[in-house]
């Protein structure tokens, strides 16, 4: 464990043995362990090269982060045995993927990969080549880019590692840098270190307090326990005082431990630097007290290789699972896409199939009340919505029948009776007076059925458009034609319904007729209250308020001044009230039946004819136009095809390494 490792301090005898050595021993950076990690690392590198991360599959990665001037470049140079760009400000302006590979030959092989090309280089010119490639990716200024640059180093003695070096963290932009440089760098770093598959190699300078380092703050945000963070302490020779306490106290939770190193100085060769480093940690009075398992670039190399092997082995089964899931999902989505039409016969078949499917959907939604295609869209549960609208229409009509005033009871009837008087027998209710009152009441509610018809057809249009939009989504020409046909047809049917409604209204105005026995029954119940009414009218000592069924408590005192006509007026009121209930029921029932018939004609006959005529007409584009796939569908088909190819290639890469692991085991 790291805690016990950090607390191990060399004994005095060990110290004396180290100091007695005349020449420090320089251990190699490459180990036999590399032979097992190399195939795993190659597989991950191939997946990274394939850009499998575009499919949301994260790869195990060692991510190198650190504050500006913390010594990241020196650490990476020591591991790779090459010189990286140096200078003032940010040297690393793009994510630099460093692929180190032990090479048995004496002559190293180096090349850069970016923008789909491979640029060979050598140890002498590698720094210049990186600067040139960075300028091409991120521009010639001092800005940064999230487009990665890959550096492949095949060299004898280097450890088998793949690391991503990120721009150093800086808070204050220098001349030529954007004002939000800190935010840009932070965004890139967080993108790389956030995945659970990332190992964070946090480079810290021994000259600073670790808790104040911005790189520590960032890594703690995504790795609170530090279980995937390894710290490299640079410049150990510059600030040896208290370094032992820093790395053993571990105030900043570095779960994978600390490795202290010495930076290469001046023109030292990498071999010379390793010898000097080994001597420093063996002979320095303070640094020699740090356990040998926590010092030196060779120890760092070994630890990184081991960590890398562990994380790859742990993540590989999950990567296999995710690749298979993504591949199956992409293949399924591609199979669900519409057929790419190549001839008129295919196009005609597709058109008729889509019209047939749309017609069946409309039958289910508008006639049978089935909504399995739209289970969570209540707007598309049409039979229920139409009933709601019909009930609301009925309620509005009923409200119009309610007596709105109790202070002028029978005055309207008395006025009409007086104006329609004629020579004849008394106590007869003139039909002319009845029809006049009826016509007035019908006129008052005539707007209600018209509004209802408009509301219903607007709703039906929205349902039809939704259905056609859904079924024709992949064929924009056909979609436009079906929607246009739906609008035209429903506009015609709406107008037809308006004409029907107005005809009904005019019929109700024209005559007072019903064969319904409910009229006489209701009139009889209401007239049974006439005796009490007349008794109050004739006895001035009685209260002038009366409870009349269907009207409530009514003030009738004002009617004592109309002795000759009030009995007729009461009869007229009750006849109108009884008959009005019949009228309202007819208006509701008639609308319901008309609606059912109209929907049936729309779905079973008119819509299909209208769509075909529009599509084959001069404005529909014709059957030839449907062969043109929409840009959105073509783009989606291309995206899915590329995704499937990428995932299949990735699957082959992983399958090969899994087979190899199985054979070796």
C-alpha cells in the first residue's frame, strides 16, 4: 500500500551501504514485463487511432498534467530519451499522445501522426517537428487546440508506455494568448482526466506547496480519493528540505504514491542524468532518507508500466462489452432506416406502403381508439379527446339554456305576446310568438356549434399531420405532399361541416317540431306548477317569491300588473323550456353523428384519394422525386455506416488481443 510505502525510511545500515558504493548503479527503463504489456498497449493504441472514443467508449489512458513550469517536459524527456520543445510560456499547446515502444535495433524510429498523415523525424529534429506540427494544428500564435498530435518513439531501452501530455496550467494569459486561456486549458484537462479509465500523472515541483497546485485541485475534483492519481515530484535537488515529510504525509491524497526525480541539467546525456540521479538519492543527506521505491526515473517507468498493464487488463472486458452494445445498436438503427430507393417501381411500392400504414394508423387513432403507437402522447388519443370536446360543447349549450335573471321573469314572453296579438279566442298561445322566441334563442347559441366544428377539425388536422409526418419522415417530398393534401382535404371537410351546421341552425329557426315524447312529458311537469303561480298572482297577501322547478326561486310580484296575459306567458315559458331541451339534444346528437360520418369518410375514402392526386399532380413532385433521399437521412445513413465500420474494426482489434491472452493463459 502507498501509506506503508511512503512511511518506509532507510535504516542507517542501508544508508552506509549506499554511500559505500563507488559508482551509482543505473537501472534500465525497459523491463521484461514489457513483453506482456506490449500487445495490450498496441490494441489500445489501435483503438485510439480508430477514434473509438467518438462512439462514447473511453480508453484507459495515462494523462500527464501539471502547472506551467512544473517540469512535465523534463519527466517525459527522461522517459522517452528525446528532447521536447522548451521555451517561455506554454510549450505544449495541443494534447500530445506519446507512444513509447522498446525497439531492439540501435537506430531509433520516430514519427508524428496528425491530420491523417505520418511525418517521419529523428532525435535531432524532433522538437522542431513537434513545433511545426503544433503550429499547423493550433496556429502560429500562442493559442491552444484540443486536436491531438501523436508522437511515436521506437527506441532501445524505453518503457512500453502511452501517455497524453496536456498543456501546462496557467492562470494569467501572456501576450498573444486568448483572455480565457485558463478556461480553455482547464476544459481540455477535465475532458481527459474525468473518465474513470484515466490514470492521472500529476507532475509537481518540489519547490512549491502541493496543496496550492492547480493540477492537484483539478485532479481532486474528479478523483477525490486519489485512487487513480500518481504524483511525480520534480526538481528534488532544488528543494530537498522537507521533501521527505511532503511525500510521506500525503496531505493531498495521492493514492498511487509519489516518485521523486531529478531533472536533467544542461547538456547531460540521458544516461549521465540517470547516473547523477541515482547518486543524488543515494548520497544526499536529506534525499537519501526517502525510500528507494519512491525515487528515480527508472522506478517511475516501472510503476507506470505496471499501472498501465493493470488498468488495461481491468478495462478490457468492459471495452469489449461497450463495443458490442454500440455495434448492435448502430446496426439495429441502420436496419430501421427506410430503404434507399433506386427505381420507380420501388418508389411506387414505398408510397403505397406509407399511405397504407398512415391510413391504418388514422383508423386506429380516430376510429378505434387505439393508441399503442403513441402511448405517452395524450394529444394523439383521439377518440377520448373528441369525446371531451363534444362534452364541452354540450355543456356550453346547456349553460345557454339557463335562466340568467330572476327579476324579469316572463317579461320577454309578455312583450312578444302583446306584439303578436290578433283577433281570436283568448288563452291560446300564438304559434307566431313561440317561433319568434325560439328563433331568438337559436340565434343566441348559433356561434357555439360553429366554434365547435372549427375546434374539432383543427384538432383532427393536427393528428393527421402528426401521423403523416411520422410515417413520411424519411421522404421529405412525400411528407410535404401528404401534409398539403391533408390541409386541403380537411379545409374542404371543415367548410362542408360549417354548411351542415348552418343548415341545422336554420332548420331549428324555421319550425317547432319534435316527435319526442319527452317534450310533452317535460311540459306537463312544468305546467303542474301553474296553479301555485296563479294563486300567488291572485292573492296579493302572499309572498311574491315562488320556487319553480328548473328556474329556482323567482320574483313574480312584477307580473301582478299583467292580469290578462300572465297565464299565457307562463304557458309559453314552459313550452319553450321543454322544447329547448329537445333542440339542444338535437344539436349535440346531430354533431356527434356528423362527426363520426365525416371521420369515417376522411379515413376510409377521401384522404387516400386526396394524397395520391396531390402527389401525382403538378405540385406534388411526382414519383420520380421521392427517389431523392433527404440530406438529413443521407447524413444519418453515412454516420451509422461509418460508426458500424469503426466498431467492427475495433471489435476485430479487441478480439485479436483477447484470443492472444487466452492462448497465453
